[in-house]
C-alpha cells in the first residue's frame, strides 16, 4: 500500500489509508463470520425505514 502513495503523502494520508484498510479487513472478517445481507433485502429494509 505504501508503494502506491505519492512521495508527497503526509503522515495523515498514510494514517488514513491504513485506517481504511483496517476497516475493510474487519468488514470482510465480519461478513465471513456473521454473514451478509443481500442487495434486495437491504433495499427492502431501507424502503421501510425511509417511508416512516
């Protein structure tokens, strides 16, 4: 990941990218252990929330 960032990247840029990578990894692990919701199911849930 560090090799893809420009040389002008700040420490904050690097921290942000590491943060995002960690969040993606956690999400993938959680999806693996807890399962996922289908796109259709998510749309149906949102429809009920947004109508209220």
